[in-house]
């Protein structure tokens, strides 16, 4: 009996323990749910905190951007200065971030610290310079020699058999030259490295007219030539497009297309890239597009006299006298789609106008004006010394300038 009692007691205890275990499991489940809720709330709080921090950082970045965008610089400081001695009759220009100098006696390329990269001597009476990106050609007008180089060194020399009237160069060193062979004119394409004639063709006043402007595509396979002639007592101009690749072999004289303009003179034609060309006449600006056969993209008739034309690979600027009288000059800026994208007004008697990714830089030998691409004035001021060249750095507040005695790196503030 005692064993039975003990057994019943044990069974009771077992049942009791089972009941307690079930209760503990329920409580544990509730605790787990409570813990999950707490973890979820913690994760939400953490997420909201991160989002709030990101929003705050974004807000400060946005404020900083608008502050930078709206800042107007009033002065500058010289942060680097290097000595650079050169002859008084030497002219210099920006060649893909280096300083290219030339005179009647020779040419050289220098880095922005004044270190000579290469040097070439020659003798010319009337040296003229043509560039394409990092490549440069110097030729003797009415002479018979052209030197070709780039920022790394000399490429070659061309000795023509007839007097030089005009020429242009591609970035790979192909040179197109207009040569006088009175009463006709010869246009030759030379390999700038070897000095050999690649292509030549003759033009006459009675057939196509006299070539007054020429430009070559970046890869050296396409040529654009502006001709002028008199027809029935009127001036007539035309632009011929030549293709010297395999495509052009299917056309007579490689002439793949052309456009005519009555009562107009077209003194400038230029390849902006391999597939886009613009030309400026005395009464309009024209755009063409086509990698193999350029076709008209559009044109804008101009009623005012153009004072100057400036351009890079993406923009063209036409400078006029400002007829409104508020400022001396007005400049219209066009993009490669033949659209006018900007218009600026200024008084400076400019020597150069640069189109850069950071904005538009107008300068003379004593000061400069800088606008961003939205037309907002960023800087207007004078240099402390006369300058002969200005090189942008890609930063709207930093430039390299060439003075009479050396090279300075300046920062606007």
C-alpha cells in the first residue's frame, strides 16, 4: 500500500510537473515574442537613425553644393611659381596642358613647371600654327616647310614642292595642305611622320573655286574644304566633303558630298569630332553630321557682323558687338546639335575665350572673366602681372598662367 501511495504521489508529482512545464513553455513563448518585438523595434529605431543621419548628411551636402555653386571669387593667390626664360618674340599656347612655344627660329614644348620636354630649331619667315588636341604643326606661310610634333616629341618634317597657303593637322599627325600652283591650287594630304604624300588633287577657279579654308577629321580620313568663286557677278561659296577611307573610294575624287551658298563667304570650317562639322559664313553658321558622309544638321542665319569665333570639341562661340549698348560685346554659344545654349555679355577686350568643362573663361593679357555654364559670373578681376597664356586645370578655382618672367599656379578665393 505504501508503494501504491508512493506511486500515486509520484504520478501526481509527475502530472504536476507536466503542468508546470507547459506553463513555463507558454511563458517562454511569450517572452520570445516579446524579445522579437523588442528586436524589431530596435532594428526599426536603428534604421530610422541611419535614415535620419543620411538625410542630415544629404542636407549638408546639398547646402555645401549650393554654396559652392553660388560662390563668387574676388581675388587669387599664387600657390606655385616657376622660372621660365624665353625670347621676347616667342609666342606660346596651351597644347593639351603643356606650354607650346614658337618663333621664327624654332619651337619647343615645356611642362607647367618650366621643364623642356623637347626642342626643335628651324628658320621661317612667317610661321603659322595649327593644332588638334595634343598634336601641333608649324608651317611657313608662302614657304615650303612644315614641322609636326605632339606633347611627347617631334613626329616629323614635311617639305612641300609648292608655296604653302594654308594647312591643318589631325591628332594622328596627318597634315592637309593647300599649295599654290598658279593658276590652279593643289590640296595634298601628307603623312606627318614620313613626309610622304598620301593623296593629292587639283582645284581650279572655273571648276570648284579657290580653297580658302580646310580642316581634317581627328582620325585623318575625312577632309572639309571651303571654296569661293564668282558666278554671274556674284560671290558663291561651297563646302566639299572628302572621304579617304574605303567608303570614299566609291566616289569620284573621293568627294562624298557638298553644299553651296550664294552671296556668302565661308572662311572657317572645322571638325569638332569625327562625325560633326561646323562652318561659319559672314551671314550664317552651319552644322553637319555624318561619320562617313556629313549631311546638313541645321543652320542659323546671322544679321550682325561676327567679330570673332572660338570653339572646342563641344561648343562654338560667336562674338558680336552688343547693339543694345549695355556692354561692348555679346557672345552666342552653340552646341554640337546646332542649338544656342548660352548668351553672355561682357566688356573685356579679350585675347582668348576658352570653353572648359567647368565653364567659360574670357581673358586678355591683364585680367579674366569666368562664367559657369549656367551663365553665372564666378570671377572677374585683374592679374598682378601681364600674361601671355592661361591654362585651366579642370577646377574652376585653379589655373596656370604664363607671365613675362615665369609660370604661376593660382587659386581663386
